[in-house]
């Protein structure tokens, strides 16, 4: 089993029928390792809370929650790092019985296919790390960094739309 940077395993055999709440937070070394993995200059805070519960008897395990993070990203306009806050809600479904669940879901075309789980352990830390990775803006911009559509190009005052621009200016 691969050891993840931010691992918080939960043994499913201890999950009560009514479910259980969780709250986790990454420590400094975990945040540093996750920042390297996600190619971020820094990850200052990462925490999550939510609930784990059974659905469909004990065949499907649902994890619902919310994560919050404070991190540094590199602005695609200025190429300078800036601090950003991000938060998002998530819901993930898992099963320890993928064959049985797959047969049942064939009848329910709208149902999401749960991810298979082996070994009876659910890694909540890795789940949150994956949700953070998916939630990151692939083209982050620092506040106030305007992308100039003409960066590196010379703006011509004449062209097919220059006359329209002059007419629009007169109409105001």
C-alpha cells in the first residue's frame, strides 16, 4: 500500500449504522509534501470535515464533506506567487463489493458508480488531497492581474474594426 503525504485512514468495520462525522487537518510536513506533489509554491492550511455513512445497506459508503485550503499559486499573468483561499464541497461513493453494486446500478442508470475499496480502510486524507487537486484553478490569476489580450503584440489603430470603434465613440 502506497503511503500518501496526508493519510488519515478510517477502518470501515468501526463505522456505526448511523454513520460518523470526521474532521481532519494537515500538519506542516504533510502540507509541504502535498505542495510538492501538486506543484504549489506553498500550502499553508488544509482542513476538512464531513460525514461517512452507509447507503444501500452496507454495500456503499458515502463520504460527504467540505475542504478549505490556503495556498500559494503562481499567477499565469505576472508569473509571481500569490496567496489564494479555496474551499469546496464534495461527495464520494465507495464500495467493498464492486461486483454486487455494479449489478444493482445497471438497473439505476442515474446512479454514480462507487469506487472500489480494498482492505476495509478508507483514506480520508488522500480523498481530501484528490478533491483539492481537482478543485485547483489550472490558470490562476492574482487579484488585480489583468490579462492584456495584446501582451506581446502591437496594437494597430487601423483595421477592419477601427472604423466601427470610431463610430461607436461618436454615438456615445
